[in-house]
C-alpha cells in the first residue's frame, strides 16, 4: 500500500512540475516577444518603457 502511494505521489508531483514548466515556457515566450517589440519600437523612435 505504501509503495503505491509513493508512486502516485511521485506521478502527481512530476505532472505538476511539467505543467508548471510548460506555463513558465509560455511566460518566457511572451516576455521575449514584448522585449523584441520594445526593441523595435525603441529603434524606430520613442522609448515607451524604462527597462
């Protein structure tokens, strides 16, 4: 019974970590796109953020 609980807990933990990592990848992509847009806008003229 205990090994079954350990395996289920480990599977749940790995599933949660994978889901969190997937969300972190999407956040990183959004930040990269915003940074690139800011770089292009800045090179084109005004500066609309203070990074």
